[in-house]
C-alpha cells in the first residue's frame, strides 16, 4: 500500500522510474542481438555516466564535485560496483538465456532481500508477517526460476539464476544508497555511481573480446534510450524519493515493474506468458507485499 503521505510529485517520480525500468528488459533483450552482455552494459552506462557527471559539474561546480568524490570515494566506488556494474552484468548475462518478462518477475523478489538487509543495517523491525512473507516470496522465486527443473546444464535455469543474483546486488546497493543519501544529493549519488560502475564494466569487458559488436541505427537508438531513461532519469527519480522515504516503503513500487515489463515484452517481443509463470510471480509479489506491509495492514484492520 502506498504511504498516504506520498506527494503527487513523489508518486509520479516513482511511477515514471518503474515504467522506465520495466521497458529496459525487452530493450536489453533486443540489444543483446548486437552486442555481448558486459560490453552492452559498459557502453550503456558510460553514456549515462557521462551525461550525469556533466550535470553534477553544472549544478555543484567542478572543484566542489571532485572534492565530494574524493571525500567519500570508498562508498561511491562500492555503489558503482555493487549497484551498477555487477547487477547489470549479471542481468544481461541472464537475459541471453531467459525471457524479458520472466527476468522482470524474478527481479520483483529484490525487496525481500531489501527487507532482510534493512533489518540488519537500518534497524527496521522484523515481525511475523515479514518472516511469513519472506518465506512465501522465496518459495515463489524458486518455483519461478526452476520451472524447467533444477538443471545446471539448462541454459534457461542458469540464466534465471543470474537474474536472481542481479536482484540481490540491487538490494544490497539499495540499503547502502539509503545511508549515502544522508550525506549526498541524489544527483551526486546517481552520477558518480553510474560513472564508476561503467569503468568497472569496461574492466570486465575484455572477457568478451572476439565477440560480435554492431551499431546499426536501431541499436544506437536502443542504447540512447537505455542510457537516458532507465539509465539516468529512473535512478534520479528513485533516489529523489528514497532520500525522503523508508527504503522498505518505496520498494512497493518494484511490484509494478514485472506488470509493465510483461505487457511491453508481449507487445515488443511477442513473448508468451504461461498461467504457471503468472501464478509463481503472484506468490513472489504476495510474499513481498506481506513482508513489507502485512503488520501495518493488520494494525489498521484492528483499529490500532
């Protein structure tokens, strides 16, 4: 349930971020036809990082911006690695072997890890509803990942595992970002994280030397869309709201990503979603919802 204190601007910012991130799954699936996964992530985020660093310099001044980077380079470097490089490399690798719609559904389990990490590092409380919801979401995720059976020789199963790993990295970075936003502007966090993350991705990309890279006009258009919208604006909108709200609260909006992504993937890629997949994804979303909001909902029902 959305917090009643959310302003229309905050809700709009989160919904726009969700739609942009949802569109990235089918767009990445298309882009992987022209470029290997890590190289794709490196090129995409180098464009996004360049744009954001220029905005940082324009807003805060070059000298002050570089001083801020030097003063907190450890946390910004960590976020570049765990919040940009690793999750995007693993997501793109996974997308090579699974569908965009299933990938977005697996990513929806991310808030479960966020809840667990928020309990440990942000001292948020863990009650019975959160425990039950976490178990339900984990069961749903495992069923979603292993629809074709648990077989490490099955490329779809392995691809789904890579997507799950991506969701875990995003959850870790979400907790650290929340703490970093206490000291830095959302633009600063987003810009330096993405710029540093793109450098890590370029360091990883030599493992793909020899693989085909092509830049036809449609690929260039996809890269620019991925860089500017889900790569820049979505993170800015999300971090703007994260600066003011609890991490576990705004993670609610992540539930909407697989809904939008599945619709877009069906339209763009002609993907077919089975009833079994929808059922397992529903378990994930229901579990995450219970983990985050079950106790608060029970209090309202009981009038407490």
